[in-house]
C-alpha cells in the first residue's frame, strides 16, 4: 500500500503548484483501485472462392498432381488438411492458361464455385495455416486449392497426344493441334479459395471494484503502454493455443466477445492491470475537502486533482482540523477589515511567511486554510492570485505596498497572525523573521 509520504512526494514532483495549495490527509483515506485494460485486435477472415477448367502442359500437370495427391509424407500436417496452400503467382499463371471451350467433350465441367467449401463459409481456420509476421496475421494471404474438388486427366479428345486427325474441305486427312486442350495434352479442373483479412481493434477498461467517478477511460488508456507491456491472454490460430488470464477477468473477456465475436475471427487479446490510488486532501484556498488520484505511481505516475474555489465536503480530516486554532478567526467579517486592500495585504503577508523557507509544511498549510476559508470578500480572481503565490518558492513577490496598512490595528493583528504561522512548524528561519521585522518597523 502506498504511504502518505509517498503521495506527498509524488504530488510535489508532478505538480508543485498543487502541492503548495493542498493538505493531504492521513493514510486512512488512501484507497487502491485496480483497473483492467483489455485490447483486442480482431482479424476477420473471409474467403473468396473460384473455380476453372483449363488445358495444361506436362510441367504444369506435374505440379498440379503434387498439389492434389500430395506426394509429401503422409503423416504431415498438410496431408491431413483438405486444402493445399499455393502461392498466388501460380494461380495467376493458371488463369492465363487456355480455358476449356463450350461444346467440347468437357463442356459439362463449367466454371463453378465449390460446393464443398460453400463459397468459403465452410472453411475452418484450424484447417489452414495463415501467413503471419511478429504474431500478426498478414492481410495478403496465399491461396488454397481444395483437393477433392480438383482433378487432372488426359484430354478426352486427344488422349494426351496433343494432336488429332482432321479432314479439310478438300477431304484431305491431316494432323492438327487438339482443339480441346490447345495442344497441351491435359485438362485440369481446379477449385481454390483465397483468404481475405480485415482488421478492427477494440478496447475495454473496467475496474475490478467500484471506483471514483473522476477516473475516466481516456485517462486510463494513456497508461496502457505498448504491446510489450501487456499480457497476451487469448489467441487460437496457426497452432497457437493461448488462454491465460486471472479468473476475475472472465466477465470482461465475455464482454469483448460480445463486441468482437464473429465466425472465422482471430481474436488476439491482451490485458494490462493499471493501478490507481485515491487520497483525500484539503484545498488551502477554500477549506474544502476533495479527492485526488494518482495513476500508476510506481511506473508512469499521473496526478488527477480538482482545483478551484469550490469542492465537495468529504469526511476524514474534519475532526483533526477542529483541534487547530483559527489563526485568522473572523477577521474578514470585522468592521476593521471591511477595507479590502488591508485584507488583501494581510493574506499576501501570511502566504509570504508560509513560503519564505521554500517549503510550505502541512502545519503552515493548515494555518492558511483556516485563515482564508471564512473570508467572503475573496473573489475568484483573488483565489487565482493566491494559488499562484502559494506555488512560489520564496517571498520575493512582496512589494513595499504590502506593508502600508491603512489601519494600525489591522497591521497589528496581521503581525500577530504572521508570528503564529511562522512558529506553526516549530521553526522560524531568518527570512520569516526579516518579513516580520519589516512590518514591525513600519508600525
């Protein structure tokens, strides 16, 4: 569990202005929230099917024979599949071969889509091996010939001789190129399909428990990291059989399936746990309690903290603060301090004492909070200015005008409050003493 000291350190590093403007509550208010970021790359695989009947020569016939009958080891994975992978250049070559003409002896072997693969809808991804690179399916895929929908045989007209006897108009007998196979000798009837891959990505961010409303999905997605920082939780293709994730993530995985589930879809799903801590703080300017959040404090910390003149009251520090004297009391409501200029001078001097040593301690912040919280005369512009002053590392913002009070009584009250704030942390340094002496000198 993260400590209050660590939160103070992180806030000071991430946002010094915010650090000088808030008082962080004790460890009892710190709560941890674990979020799960799930990312899925879904690659939908479709299949374009085609079929043709063509005339082929001896060399092409041999290659087609190898494809259809698989002369490779009968125990190989390829033999077990009803499909054989071929490169698309070979398919392009086949498309340029002479097609079997209508009216020939093979006229009934017209081009048709394979009934076996039903236009690609019956192809199972597990029966083919898709080309991949670095764990990702490539969009350009080779083709697959359906073996039991393909055949090759001698040309039924020339019986493989490549020529036939013919008679001219003059009744002259001669030998001519076989018109059915265009002198190739063989007829091949082939059916194949080519996978087409389309991609879409989807993400899901869910908390493993209830969480503060101020943590948005957009904030959490900034901490998802690159793929090397995520854990692959599910993948099933090309022999990959990965399914590893905590049981607590099962409901979120089911949500992803609802978003991505399609037949022949390859789900490559990753997850990352993002840790956040919430803490209670008091706004020095308003005296209000609010909640801040630190995301991923150990690796890539980000501070989310609401600042402004208003904020919701949260229980937690109220009892502790009641025990501290109100250094300012109702000073802003007295007749003497109806002079807003003197009131502004007083507040600037109190802040100067607090930041004089370069570090606003929690005790000094508490004193300032209780001093300012009840002053109705402060405008939004005043609060913005005071917030900027609290972010200073020293009291160099003071001018001669800050010591020129209209009322001697106001100056005396201010001097007493400055001394109380200077001693609130148990130590009065030289800079704080110089500011106090400067105001004493004036009056």
